C-alpha cells in the first residue's frame, strides 16, 4: 500500500477491524482494487457494517439507497475520498 495516502491507510484499518477480516493486512490492500467480488471480496452485509462503522467514527451516514453507492464503495481510494469530503469529526 505504498501509494496509499495516510487517510486511505486509516480507512483500510477501519475496514479490517470493523469487519473482523483476520486474514487481511490493511497495509496490503490495494487502494484501487475493488472492495467487492474479485477484490477484497466484501458483500452487502459487509457494506452495511462498514457504513455503520464510518457513521460512528466520522459522524455522517452512508445511505443504503444512495444512487452513488457503487462509485463510493468501488475501491478503498474512492471510499476514502468520500469519507474525507463528508466527515464531521
């Protein structure tokens, strides 16, 4: 994850911790790899848990009916950018 920003690394750690991904090293998550299916392999339940963790930590909600969710959750980089732009704390 050498080309990841500090905030991307923070979000990677949040993903691993909040989803209990014991076999995943947050430092090795490719910031541009997909979070779902072929990439990190997350599913819709993981997305809900991750959205809750983000809400608790950063003070804003990711809505399940947001038409931009596919783009927001596309990759670690996309998710990090969205959280950084919308976080309250």
